[in-house]
């Protein structure tokens, strides 16, 4: 068996490419890193990589992570500025024994020291969105826009190895230095080849409260199907936050177990995701809120 699953329609082209690699026996790590890098490179996706929307100071600060489900090694970067492919930096970090999560200036310095290319990640189009939002909110003060288009992608290869990758510019108009769930292990992503993997998108501040991705993997380990694990984690977290915090943001997840069975859950009306497996051609699906 081999398979890939990812959040949002934007992953389709990357998965279409990368799934041909998996079908030929390529490693899941290479498949997810290449596919996420494709999403990062596409200028019109407003919340990932090049063309991502800026923080409130006008700077594009990018977060990304990679986890190898065989070794449980992970690498992540946060608030990385003007480096072409944050996911490739995160992947390189996963090979280091220490310093697995680097943020800000330190992340940038390390990326440059390793020969990663500098690139201005703020596009004219993203700048126009930024100026418009500044005008709209001039009286109310800036508040982060609950956009949610983090790409989170899981790969299972023919050897049974699994990997997960995430990449995002986070919330539009976030405060400088803010991190969401996407570079945080256990929240935005988790992967264990002996069980399965999960990755999240939505309001990071709320996804982190449930250690969402780790919790889904743990429930799959306990015998739940991926779909039941995803639904139970999302709706229990939503109930808990509503009862104790009085509000909840958008929460969406995709997960896959070591057999290539997948699950998807969302608390928003519709959530698009992409799947490709040995038995299913790369396709965009829409998940709907189930309760
Ligand atoms: C964050 N979870 O930074 C990310 C944003 C996101 O879909 O997923 N958008 O909080």
C-alpha cells in the first residue's frame, strides 16, 4: 500500500506529482517534502510560502515542520523570514540530533549557513491584501484574520514508512513572533509509522489546547479507526472549549493509519482535502461538519 492525504485543495498539484514517486517506491519523506515545497512555491496560495500573507508589521513570517514516523525525528522552523522553502529547512533540521525547533533570526541564520536560498517571500499581491486590511481595520485595531490554509500532508510509502509535513504563514495579521500549531509537534502534526499520522489546520491557539495531532494518533493506537479518532478529538475539543472558554475557532484535521486508511474531521461547514492512494487517483474531496 502507499498513500497521501493533505489539507485543502491547494495540495492537489503537489500530491499529483509526488504520488507518482510513491507509486514507484520512493520514500514518503521525499514525497511529502517535494509536494509541500510545490505548494510553497505557488505564489497565489495566500497562506503558505511565497505569496503568504504578512504579520501585522508587514513581514511574511513562515512556519513549517517535518516528522519522520520511523525514527520519530522531527524538525521545525517558526517565523522564518525570506528563505525560499521553509519545509526543506525543517526537513534538514530533522536530521540534527538537537535544536529541532528553531525560530526567527536563529532559524534564518541556520538556514543560510546550510546554503538555503534567500528569497523575498512578500509578493505585490500579498502586499495589496495587507494594505487593504490595514485600511479596513484602521478604526477597530488590527485583529488576526481566521484564514486557515495551512498545508498539512501525510505520506505512507510502500515500505510502510510514514512522514508528515506542514507549512504556513500562520494567521494573517498575527502579531510578530506569534507561532501557531503548525511547527509544534503533537499539535499541528504527529507521525509514528507503527500507528499512523495526523495533521491539523485552523486556529492554532485552539488546536494547541488539545495537542490535537498527537491525541488523534494516540486514539488510533488504542484501536479507533482514523475517522473515529479524528471526529472524537475534534468534537470533544470543541465541546470542551465551548464549555470552558466560551468560544472556539476553526478546527480541521486529516489523518491516516499505517494501513493507508484515512479520516477527516472539521468543525466548519466544508473543508477541502486531497487524497491519493494505490487505489484512489489524486482527488479533491469536501468534508462537511458531522454534528
Ligand atoms: C496557525 N493553524 O498558524 C495555523 C493556521 C492555519 O489554516 O492552519 N491555517 O494557527
